[in-house]
């Protein structure tokens, strides 16, 4: 720790490695990254931790399915998580893996302390067990089937270590009372307090039926079970048993989704109290991003991925949307339409337009040098006051994690600047001395407002505010500005503006959404040869270039056989409102009628398609295109430079519907 600086330690959850990050995980990490940047600008020494939760039965199974050892499986997944965060500019200071040796040591150390202090005992755990999957099924009752394989579960008893959670009812309630801000938001606090008031049962913290986990020292048949292992990662990341040396523990803030608040506010402080170690200061639970009102999952086909959005619109656009669209703490709906609408209105027309307009006016009237304001009219004064008071509001909102309100305030200031320019009309002023003076005052005022907006917006829009900063001719980075010293009036005249660069080019909504969806589909269902050819996130928001293609690889017949194609017949076809290129079709594939979307609307009249026989990929995972479920894919040739679709068909013979293509 640097002497003299207050410290701030914050964490995201450590993510499961049996899947890859979607927008929900990205949300937590974006929030953490924003706080990390904001706190640094307020003079804190900040450490942010993220990582991967790599043990347990799900990983055992996934590794088995992939035909590789667990350690290789998790190493690959952790590398993918880490590199995606890097690619998205979400770089934590610490990345902890639960298979790291220092984490293993920390878990064993914490367990030893809990045991020495009398809070751990051996007991019998009874639960419903699936003998086919070799796993206990949480929350199942006798007679229930396994939710994974659907076969009956059996009641099994095994010897486990238990943690005496029941002993912590009173200490926890006292702790919540003494630290009313520990659980945020307020509604979650009430929920947890009543849960604890209802009584706490002891907790089984080891398993003998799981193999892939951290062993209990000396009793290797026991491995730590999920939460005792996972939560401890926050401590491992900043020194483990030697945390005092690093000076970061206890955590100032654990950011979590609402689904895991109980583990963080009941189990975790209880484990630490039992071990007589410092307890974190605050746990903040945010809501979920929903897609069509449902939690995202790959099997539902409603997963939203961050990379395609970052590729088409820039990562700042995604950050802005996630933080602006929903009140932090509440659930929100994700929609591509809303995302692109906000991009165009708030970023392209709002901040982007103000920056380019200001720069163009300064360029034209003052040769690109920020003018000196020698007069101050009441309207200049009142704008200055508004901005000065916005600084205080924005900082307060950031401090309370009210990101939507902070951004609303900043964008209110941008709107005032637009109004100010419209009413002052600097472009209509001539070259007489008083008119020159007026122009100078208006443009200095606008540039000063832009400077302040840039600094205040930096934690949320790190990449684009760097560009505005350079455009304003400022040296260094807005990240280096101390927020507490930010005041109206600090913009020095005479600075030469930097080169203009595109900030947020306006996009065509349909084109952008279709492109993002196409990239997402490609990432979720990669063609075998393109598996390793994910498009990298473009440095520029316009970096919408097509995915780089991997050198074509040969595939075996067994790979081809995985794709099930059949002859289908189109039964109905209609256009989709708001999607110029898509048609919604129902297709008879012999065994059933499927709804399938096809990107052929610009080349095929829906009415003329009815009755037509087409080639259909029938075993593609269902996905949503512009909010419409598509369960399969119609095969078409992509012809010419713009890839005009031409449907594959069977003109020579009347083939039977449902016949397989080989
Ligand atoms: N491994 C545990 C956490 C252990 S922390 C010591 C875990 N992992 S997770 O990968 O399933 O989820 C991590 C976080 O992502 C959770 O906070 C969860 O709420 C969040 N999200 C997953 N889907 C989400 C949305 N659709 N929306 C917002 N966040 C959601 O739980």
C-alpha cells in the first residue's frame, strides 16, 4: 500500500468455468471496473479482484465430456475468461483461480482456524443423490428426479464436516445492526435480516462424493464444498493468511448478483468471525439483466454476448448502456434495439456531436486554439453554475453506486450545452470586436463544459473520453485528474486542439442489430473450422469488420455428420416488423413444423415462398433473431460481393419432405 493513500478493495464474484461470460457477468465486471477507475480518481489506492471458480461436479462432468483432465479444462476456461476481460478493457488487478496454490493454502488455513475455534465438527449429511451423475442434487426431496438426467435420485448419507452456522445467528444480527450499510440495497438487507432471524442451520462444508476440489489436510477423501472454497478466494487474492502485509483486507466492497447475496452476507461473515478474521465492509447486490423477461441461459437460446456488441459499437457503448439503462440494484431488460437507440441518441448525437461541434467551431473561428473568455454574460454564468453543481451531484451518485443518475446528470449538462449553443449561435456572429469577444466567451464556455463532462464521464467511458481529452488539447489522461479538485474555470486558453477523430459514428439500427446478432450466433455456434477465429474486439467503435477467417481446416466425416440437414417445405412466410432483412417462416421438416428466421427478406417475396422446398439445418440450437425465436437454419448460397442469398433447392425431382441431406 502507498503511504498516505486510503485503500479500497473491491471484488466481482469469481465466475464458474463451465460456461463463458455473457452480458450478466459482464455487467458485474463493468460495474467493478467503473468503481475502480472512479475511486482512483478520488485518490484511493484501489485493488480490484475477479477470477474463476473452478471446482465441483459440474467441472468434473464438463471435463469428462471434453475428454480432458479437469486441470487442463479449467486452465483453458480460465484463460478464456481472462483474455475476454482483457479484450474488453476490464482489467482487474488480481485474477484469482480457485486452483491456485495460494488459494488452496488459504482455504485450508481458514478451515484450520474455524476448527481450532470450535466451529467445525464431523457429522452425517443426508441428501438426494444421483447415482448416474455421481452428485448430490441440492434441494431435492426423496422421490424427486435428477434435474440433469431425469432419473430417480436416491437418499444417501455421507460423513461431512459441518460448520456451526447456527452459532452465528446473534453475532450476525448484532453485526448487521452495528453496520447498517453492510448489505445494500436496503431491500436486500431486510430480506437477509429476516432470513437470519428465522434461524440458521449448520452447514455441510465438505463432500466425500466429489473428487475435484481442495482436500481437507490429512483427510484427502474430504474436499471442500463450493462456498467455503469460493468465498475464500477474495482473501487469497490479497495475501491469504498473510493478508496484513498487503494491507488490503478486509474488502471494502463485494459486488454480487442478487442470487448469491445470502452466501456473501451470511456464510462469509460467519466463516470469518469463526476464524476471528476481519469481516468485509459492504456487499452490494445488483439485479439481473433479463432477455425477454427471463434469465439468460444457453439452452433457452437467449444469451447476449459482450464481444459482438463491443465489436460493432465499441465497449464504451456497452458500458454506458448497462449502467444507464437500469437503476443499479434492480432487474432490467436487455434489448439490442434499446442499446442501439441509446448509442445513437446519447453517444452519437449527444456526447459525440457536442465534441465534434465544439472542435469544429474552435477550429474555424480561432484557428484551433481554445479562446480566452473576456466577458461573462448571465447565460454563461448560469451554465457555469449548473455545471459546478452537477460535479457535486455526479460524485455523490457515483459514491452511492447510482450510476444511472450520475449519467443522467452528465447528459443533462450535455443537453444544456446544446441549448446554449443553439441560443447563442456563435456561428452567426461576425468579426467585429464585440462579436469576436462573444464568440470567444461562448466557445470557451462550451469547451470548459466538455472538459468537465469528459472527466466526469471517464470512469464509465474510459476509451472515448481519452479521445475527447486529446481533442481538447489536454495532456495526459482524464484518469489522472483528481475529482475532488475538479472545478469550473480550470480550462486554460491558448491550448491547441488535437486532431479530430470519430468518436461514435451513427449506425443504422437494423444493420447494427443484425450484425451483432450474426456475430453472436457465430460465437455461440461456431462452424468447426472457425472455432478459433473469434473476431477480436475492434479498437475503434466502427471496427465492425467481418470476422477474420481461420485458414480452412479439413474436417472428418464424423464432424459433417453432426450437422443434420433435411428437406423442409415452407408453409408460411412473413416480414418481421423492424427487421428489414429477416423473414419469419414456418417450415414442415417431416416430423414437425418449425419456426425459422431467414435473412432473405430483401431478395424473396414472402408470398412466393409458400410451398417451396428448401434445405434446413434442423439440429442447430434455437436462437433469437430480433427477438423472434428461430429453430433451425435455411441453407442459401451467398452470391456476389454483397452476399445475396440464393436458396438451395430441389428443382429436378419432387423429394420427400423430411429426407436427410448427406
Ligand atoms: N461462482 C459463483 C460465485 C462465487 S463468488 C465467491 C457464481 N458464479 S456465476 O458465474 O454463476 O455467476 C457470477 C455472477 O454473475 C453472479 O453474481 C450472478 O448474479 C451474475 N449473473 C449471472 N447472470 C446474470 C444476469 N443475467 N444478469 C446479471 N447478473 C447475472 O455464482
